[in-house]
C-alpha cells in the first residue's frame, strides 16, 4: 500500500495524505521491530509507566557511592523492581560492601522492603509507595 501511494506522486504530495503515509510507515516499522523481538520466547512485556511499555528484560542494579556496580539481577520485563531489593543488598554484602543506606525509587518502598531494611538497620531513602500512603483512605477521605 505504501509503495502504491508513493508511486502516485499527485496523491503522495498532498499534506493530508503525506501525514497519514508517514504514520503508516512508522506503524509498519514498529511492527517489524516487535516481530524481530518476539522471537525471544523468554522476554516479556514490562511497563515503565502506565502509558509506556517495552518488550524484553530488566536489569536491577546496586551501585556504590563511587558508581561501582556491587550487585545485579536480570529479570524478564514484567517483574516488579521492588521484589529484588533484598537480593541486591545481600549480594552487595557478599562482595564486602557495608550497606548502611539505600537510595531507591518508589518501586522499592513496599512494606516488605521497609520491614527488611528496618530489621537490618539500613536506612531506606525512597519516596513512599502510593499503596502505603493510601492505607486507611477511602474515596480521598481518611478513615
């Protein structure tokens, strides 16, 4: 279809047609790219935000203050980041790191991680997960 429209120069140069043709070309390219990725039977669809997804894997990293990687866990794309905090800390300890403070994003501030870091006397610096901050609220009202 793209080739047919591009061969009809009188049609292909119309602004409305040209715009829709570009959208179609992008969609075909994206589909081709996903078809190439989909041959990996272990990869999964993950989400960075509610609106953006990716197909593949995640690398969960622990990094020292000097920006040295002290631990890594690779998972399929759909795995939740927060589930790997304890493993990253334990792997870092095995390398000889003394873990006193962990700075992480919201995904790592779930209840299990808060309890674990408290038990281990580790300071967890992270914006609280909305699931925790919304406990005891119904329809925006404190109950």
